[in-house]
């Protein structure tokens, strides 16, 4: 049995779903999705600091799960006491999403409760659904940047309590059963990469680009194409520069961030 057959045979059935023709069950992964999954797993192994995590999550990971915002939370079993950070390329201050996720009394507890009720399967909900998020500040801020869907999943300890929880804020129609399956496959890599980023003591938590060291127009162009999941070679071809020049720009961006 090859990798593609193995992945497609293991596609999960949503909790409580009837057997037989189930339209909500994810379809077989195509070669592009499988290749993207393997590339992301490999790239996650190279994440050892917050800037690395930022470039990966807002770059190559976009090819697997297209999102506007990624919220990463680590906990000790208490949904009210999470260490939260957030990442977004297009928002002026990405940190606001993490801050609202913590302060909004409905956001984290509601998503984690839904996740547990689904027997720790991924949760997909609409940010405009007041029954899930209570129409709070976190949901409103996501809607402001065009993220009308949330795909959330986490890891738990042996007692069934939250060890890590990750929420992708996505555009309308961007996520469905197949993305829920993909996030299950990618989450171990995402979680361990984020844990490694926490151990880096040389880099301050990423919030915004310091005002004294703004990105140049070219660096913003490079960052934009990283966000779209392009490689150094692809970015070089698009911008008419060499892959080595692209790499130099990436290194400068890392230093500034």
C-alpha cells in the first residue's frame, strides 16, 4: 500500500455520522494535497524560533490550510488560563487576535467545549454564529479581516485536558471536511513546532514590525509571496531576481521581526 492509499483509507468519519453515502465525509486527497502535507511536515522540523514559525505558518502552511489568522494557545488544562499568540500577515497588529481570544469570555471556552463534545475532532464554525462564539469581540475582529469561518483543533493530555489549541480564521468557504482531515494530519507538526518556538529565548514574542525598522517595499513583496506559499525559486521568477537574492531578503525580514 502506498502513502496516498494509506492516507485516503484513513480519512476519518465525523463523530456520529451514519455509515454509507455521507456527503460530509472528506473525499480522497489528491496528489497536490499529499505533497503539500509532506512538504509542511518537513518544513515544520526546521522551526526553532518565533520568526521561523511566522514564516512557515504564514507561508507554506497556507498551501495546506488557507487562513487569514492563526491563533496558537498553550494551556495547563484550564481553558481560562491559556498562553496565546496570534499570527497574521495582512492585519496591522496580529497580536490583537490573541489578546481578544484570551479576553473574550465566549471564544476559547466555547471552541474548546465544542472540540471536546466532538470527541476531540476538529471544529468548524461560522464567526457570525452567535450560538458558538457569542458574537464577541474576537469573532467581530475576525470578520473585520474577512475571516468568517473558524477551523479549530487541539491536543490533550492523558486526562483529556487541553495541552494546545489552534484556531485558523479563514475566509468564507475556505474550510470543509477535507480541511478538517488535513488539520488532524498536520497538527502534530504544528504543535511540536510551536513548542520548540517557545524555548527560543533570544527572540522576543512576535507582535508587529518595530517602527524603527520597517520592511522595505521589496521585503514586503517577498513576504507577500511567502504568505501565498511560494518557494524562493518561484518568488525569484515572479519578481525577476535570483533565488539567492530572495534568500537574502528573507534573512533581513527575519532580523527585523
